[in-house]
């Protein structure tokens, strides 16, 4: 596949993915498809033992692509037929279930759908300017990528996910660290270097041990994940069909807050 929104390289035993569409680095359907393809390539390459995601520009990602959302709301013909829910959920699933260790480095804004992708990585290094916000319910939607309403409640706990979603204030790197969403906070200038340092360190671990350790953790923390994912998709579908959801997403595109009617 020809990559248009990201670049790849291999550094020793580290497979590096770089988002290359600043200033927004939006998670469009095209970017998701490209990332899924890269994961296929890196997982099949025995030289790669750790997968490292980073970005160019001031911000990690401003979330889902506005043009894709507009087309979906308008019912227009789209090049990639699968829905955001299906594609985004597949990407989160692939990262979470990756048999190799994974790490992400981020600075600046991490908004909406990009928060789900960010949170799926094993290790999450952020710069001082990092700011994470995922206010799905204030957009008239329910998370459908398998993260904010599915994995994070298990990983960080009930009260913390309620704070994360209902306060809708956004959290800086230090606050996200306290919530358990971030692994380390470093300077913006060093975030990618620190990320690569730990990626190289993680790549020295025994590949088979990494694979089975991650599987053990998954079994211990997500025994009912498949059933929960099915319910999440059903809930997201119900909410997305409401007038409030359409109004909320349209308001997001305009940069406004929707006034919900409860319909």
C-alpha cells in the first residue's frame, strides 16, 4: 500500500510509524486503513519486536476527520465504505491485541477518536504540552472504538473514567498521569527521543515472553470483552440514529456546542 498520511521505518528491532499530516493529523478513514496495513507489515516482520507511533507537527492528533464526518452525515458516497465505528474499533483492537510490545509518544492535543488509539498502546509517553479530551457524550455520541466506554473503565477504574468523561475539561499530561492514562511525562523537546529510547529497550525483551505476558494480562482484565464490545456497538448505533447525535456532530464540525433536545 502507498502511504499518504504516515511514514514508516525500521530502527534495529523497532518499527516506527510517524503521522505526517499536520497540523491536525486527523484520524480519517484513510489514515486508519494505512495504520492497519502497517500493523500487518510490522507484525509479519520477525525483525520488528516493538512498534512505536509518533507524529510530526505541534499536535499528536485533533481526532476524527471533519470531511469524513460531513460525508457520513450527508449520506454521501464514500471511497471507504466501512463506518468509523467499525474501522476505529478494528484499529484499537489490533493495537491492544498486538503480539509485540507497543509504545506511543505524543505532545499537544489528543482529541476525540485519537484518544482511543493513543490509549490502546502498552506504553504512553507524553510531552508537557500534552492535552487529552474525549467528550463523546457532549458531541451526542457514545464511544464506539472500544476504549472510553469499554477498555478504560477496566484499566483505570469506574470513578476515574467518570471524571474523564463527565467533567469534559480535558487533562494535561500530569493530570492524565494521575488518572493512569499516561506512563511518563517529559519535555516536548525530548518526547520522541524518550519514546524511541524506551522502544529500543522494550525491543530487547524476549518476543515469545512478551506475546504470552500480554495475553495473560488480557485474559486477566478483559474476560467479557467480546460481549461488552457487542453491547457498545449496539449502544453507539442507537445513539447515532438520534436527532441529538446528528446535531451534536454537526456542531462539532462548526466548532460549537450543540443544544440537545433529548430525542
